[in-house]
C-alpha cells in the first residue's frame, strides 16, 4: 500500500521518500525530512511506528496512516505536534487505479488547506472521499468489514465442515452464486494476519457479532419450525431496511453477472 500511494503522490508532483525494513533510509530520517509523513505498516505495528517517529515531527508537518482501524492510531498520532489525518483506503494494493474506489479520511487536527490538498490528490485519481471521525469509522467498519468477513469465513467453514466437494459445488452454480463463492475465495487467498486484527482489535465488533448470533438463532428457529408467517415477517423487515438500495443493488449485481458470463 505504501508503494501504491507513493506512486499517487509522485504523479501529483511530490518527491517521495520511503523507509522500511530493507531501505537505506530509516523511519526517523524520512520523518525528519518530509512535509507529509504517511505510515503504512500492518495494523498491529502502526502505533509502535507512530510512537517511533513522533520525536522527529513538528507542527508544520502532516502525519497520517493507512490503517483499517482509526481510533487508536489517530489517538497515537495526536500525541505528536504534527497535523493529523487518519486515512483508510477501502481497497488493496493490487488495484489498477483509484477510480471509483473509496478512501475514508478522519481529519483530527489539520488546517483546511491541508485537508483540501489531500482530497484533491485522491479525487484527481478518481477516488470517492468520505469524511468521518475515528470513532464513527470504527463503528462502521465493525459492519462493513468485520461482519462481512465474519460471515464469509463462516460460510467457508460451514462448507468445509459439511465435507462438500468444491469442484462439484461449482458445477452446480449459476453466475450469481459463483460471484458469492468468488468472494469467499478472494478472502481466503489473502493473509490471515490482515483479517484477524480487523475482527479482533475493533472494540465495536463484539456487539455486532452478538446481533449476528441473535438473528441467526431466530432465523434458524423459523426454518426449523417451518413457521412461514414468521419468515415472511422477518424477510419483510430486512427488505424495508434495504429498500432504498435494492434497485441500485440489482443494477450493480446484474452488471457483475453480465461481466462474469462474458469471461
């Protein structure tokens, strides 16, 4: 992710310095020599790296991070004298462009012109910018990321425990179901150390998973009892919540299905 953003800032006309485990430049040197300092390391290393560079920053610099959680990293960055903008790109380093990708910005202590400069760079690349507080961000990520990843992993675990033959399952799928299975495969093709902290280190996740357990239990009871009226009421309740999004969801999923059919 650091390399991806280095390319973006380079295209915007900035000179970019990089530090890492195998670079001649140290974190401290880069922090001292840079106007804008961006921390892009694994989630559980973020606060440590921030604390490492804090002594090398001043109030004219801008400090930001690329972490999937925001409250703790932003609190750590605020212990520096620098301007602070938390940042969370909702995509991985392998995207072909920023076009139509979402970047969350959580400006905690920065000048208006600083935030405008950040927003302009990413908007010029085609990204959608959402402004948030660190606390709202983490509450939203408990649903957008953690709940989605939890359900996806639960689906994969259920299939494995059911001892189904994956190749045989795929032969029974239409494009819409193949898309759902592709999302499972996409997650499992990545690193557990990315998804573990998203699920385990966000304090808002526990309440969301409690709700998931309760809803799953209620739905299981309806299915087991064959209570058609209760199931219809349950379905109608969820449909009412999603009503403003249903048409858009149908169009977007139809586009995905058509693209998959053409592969």
